[in-house]
């Protein structure tokens, strides 16, 4: 009711959300809030992809896992989303995204939200979305800064990640090396979720073919 009363959403907007299938790749600091807010908003189907397990050193930003949590991140996050909204369908894919499974996973969904912290994976996902014509919400976080962009991939000539960054940079340090502010990760995750919802509902001005930058 709190959503349908918004004139830009209404009953038709809720039906759009219910009919949508969103693929969330990575279930950590970005993917956790993205999946939880999309489930709460009424996205009908989500596929969560992650082959990792929670680690205590990451819990300052991966706030949907309790200390001592055992098991696969995608499965644990799916359980949380189903407890939040039993009406959504959540599928947990308990393996990392690889060249052998990326096509099938991307092809089956309406929109992809890339939430990993691995540069090579981000480029692989972007390439797959570009080739298959699937919209992609991209994000990255480094220390205090975050970046979000939405690539609709309407045509083969449309802008995509390689127009920003032609190749993954193997020299970029990870969070364990340089650290990261947890609230910066959470804010960027909400920018991602908001961009996904606005795009699916065709409302507002999400960062389509633009790079949104934020410094916490």
C-alpha cells in the first residue's frame, strides 16, 4: 500500500515488479541490500548468485549475515529475502559466475545487477549483457568512493562497461588490502537498487548511460 499509493507506481507499477525477474550477482556488501530491498519492493522473481561463504572480517559491510553464519551466501540471503517477503520467488545459485554459466543465467532474466568486487567478473557480466541485450546495473566501491551506471544494452552499438574501462585492471587492490567504509558500500547498494526499480517501472531518472559517482 505504501508503494501503490505513489501515483507514479500504482497497481500497474506493482504488476511490473511482480512480473520482473532480476539476477543479482554477488551476495555480499552490495548484493545483500540490493536483494533485500528488491524483495521488499515486490520483485516477483530473483536469482541470487554467489559461491562464497560469510567471513567475519567482511561483516562490517555484509550486514545480513550474523556472526558465525555457516553456509552459502546466496542461500542465506535467499532465506532472508523469503522471510521478508514470502510472496517473492528467490532462487539461490550456489556457485561463482563463470564463462560456463553466465549466458544461461543472464539470458533467463529481465535485468542484471552486478554486485561482485571482482573486476574481471564485472567485465564478463557486462559483455554477456551487451551481447544478449539485457540491461545491467553496474557498481563498484573503493575505500570511500562508489560508482553506479545503468547500461540498457538496447543495441549492439549501445554504451557498455568497456566504453568506460576497456579492460579489467589487475593492479586494483581489494578491500582486504586498502579497506572500505561500510556505509559507502550500503549507499551504493541502495543507488543500485533504486536504479533497478526506477528502470523497471520506467520512472525517474536513473543513471542510464551515465556514471554516477559518490564519495562518502
